């Protein structure tokens, strides 16, 4: 199955055949997930695979008793490590240098950027200083927001892990398997029950298995025309304001002044 078909046929499946998923298959899918992009290639993810019946039952209880968590052949607990910028800095640097992806000079620069970008220092005090400094700089030139506070680092690694999740779900589809992203769970209890280190974020559970009804209907999506904005934000007739039709917008070819700026 090619990627386009995988995208078209993926759906959140909640009824599975009681069949295990071979571990080699799971490893193959996780290898594809592991190839997701991440900032500075820091790869802030961990995959906890739950395929034993008792453990799946336990996980189901911690996920609002959702039956598909237990029914699937396996469930992957996708975790994000907010400390990956520190823990993975050197291993990823060594690997890239050994395979000739970059040299010593770039490695030094990368390391400085990573520390500048993520390091909040003891008690986050350096982070607060960086935030004040970067806000001042931003008055004069464009500057991204630095994830120096723990809250921001957590949000960033969650986003990155979601990219791995998407790859995993589509890869599963290409292997004739189905998945369901599950976000309703008690992350703290899952960490304690499965021995996941406290600093990790439990991002998503993904039950994976063989669908009971492989040809079930798929959920529709809102029209693409309402979602695509060429050369700046535009609002479609009948939704929000100002009222500018998508067709007119397309004809104008993205003239910002004629369209006006919509509220976010
Ligand atoms: C972040 C996230 C959390 C979700 N949490 C749950 C969940 O707890 N239980 C569930 O059955 N489905 C969950 N879903 C699945 C959505 O309900 C589903 O993807 C959506 O209705 C679209 O349907 P489709 O995936 O079949 O296209 C979640 C999806 C996402 C992306």
C-alpha cells in the first residue's frame, strides 16, 4: 500500500480482532516512527509497548476504561522526554559525526545553539533571564520564543512526539493494521504503573491491531477550501469576518489589503 492509500484509509479504529501483532511487525513500525524529524535531531521520544493481556487491562483502566485499549493486539505508550536536549545531545552528536553527517565545527555550533535554546539553568533562573533578554531583542528583530521554561519544553517535545505518532499510524496502515489515537488517560498513574520515569510526558496511547470491520465508513473532513489560506489568512464567506469569498480570494491572488486581516 502506498502512502496516499494509507492516508485515505486510516481511521480511528475501536473494534479489533483478538489477534496479537507480531513483535517484529511492531519493531518495524516503531523503526519507521523513530525516523520522524525533531528539532536538532534530538529525538525526544520513547515507545513503551504493551502487548501482555494483564498489562493491557491495567492500561485500559487508566484510560477511562476505553475498551479498544484492551482489545487491540498491542498498545504503544508514546512518551516525550523534556530533558532530551541534555540527554541526547552527545549521543546524537557522536552518531552524526561518526557517520560523517557533520564535523567538529558544526557540532560545537549545534551544542551552543541547543544550550542557548533549551537550557533554563538551575531553578529556571537562567531561563527567566533569557526570556527577558529575548523579549527585548524581539522588539527590534524577529526571534522565536525560546523553550527555556519547563512548561514550554514539555509542549515542544509533545509536538515532536506527535510527528512520530503520525508516522507510526500511517506505517501501520501500510502493513494492513489499524490504530486509534487515545488521549484520554491519566498520565501520572500510567507512569507509576509502567515504571516510566517521572520527567517523561505521556503524550498518547496508540492501540494497534487488526480491525474487526476493515471497511467501516470514515469520518468526513471540513472542506479544504475553508482551511487553506494563500499568502496570508483569509476568511471564507459565511464563516467569521470579514466576509471575503474564497473564490474572490483565489481570483485576487492573495492581495492582503483587499482581503483585510481576519482575527485569529
Ligand atoms: C490527540 C487525540 C486524542 C484522541 N483521543 C481519543 C480517545 O481518547 N479515545 C478515542 O476513542 N479516540 C480518540 N481520538 C480519535 C479521534 O476521535 C478521531 O481521530 C477523530 O474523531 C477523527 O476520526 P478518524 O481518526 O477516524 O478520522 C483522539 C485523537 C487525537 C488526535
